[in-house]
């Protein structure tokens, strides 16, 4: 028997509302965009640019920053969306209690061994952050490019076939954003 429309779509739509409530008081680095636009864009990138239509992966995309950036914890996500999605969101979350270098090392180790859904969500997150960096000052854009290169290095390990297209797209976007940095550097030298 086919699932009803409620059974089919309610979990993903509930996830969007949950993420919106969790991020309701946050603003992006541009200081004007509501933060929730980022998880929504990550979900859209996962679905429409990367072509991934698995509802659980899309749910993880929507929730990817809730543990790291809000008062939401893994137990909240387990209760609302189950242990699988909660595990993926936990893998997408940095431990903000750690010093930056240790936090990044642990995060990249987790990403390297992560489930394919986690790798795809991280690639979508990177895609959105790279796109967003085009509207930020050059130092922040440089930082985004540097981190993106580091994350790509760890995500390549045991890259699942379904993540090959997203990896190619992120690499292409990274090259385009890097070119804007080179253009900006060339322009400042000629002035």
C-alpha cells in the first residue's frame, strides 16, 4: 500500500518548521538575512542542484546547524525525527566547546568516516557558504575558500557514487570563487 500524502510529506515539512523555530533569532554574516535561509538553501541545493530526493537526507540538510548553533541537542532531534537523522545532524555538528584547531580536526575526522547522507549535506552546506561568500568582504571569502578546501580533502575519502556529482559541482564553484579572489587581488595591485 502506498503511503498517504501526510505520511509522505509531513516529516520533511515538520523539519522545516522545527529548523525555522530553532534559528528564529539568528542572522547570517551579512547582518541582514535571517539565518534560516541558509538551512533552507542547503536543502534546496541538496534536492535541486545535487538531485538527491531522499527525505531523510533533506531533513538532515534542514537541521544541519541546529545542534551546533542553537539550544537544540541530539536528544531533541531523536525525539522529533528519529535516531538516524539525529546521528547525521550530530556528525554535521562541530563541538564548539573545543579549541578551533582540535574542533576542526575532530570534525574532519568525523566527516571522512561519515554516512553518504552526511557527506552530501556537507557538500550542500559548502556550496551555499561559497555562494554566500561572494557577498562578504575578501578576508571572509578567503577563509571560506580555505575551509572548503580542507573539508573537500576529508570528504573525498570513500566518497559514495551518489556524492560524485555534488563533489564535482562544489569543486567547480570553489574554482569560480577562487577566481574572484585572484581578480580582486589583481585589481587592487593595478590601482
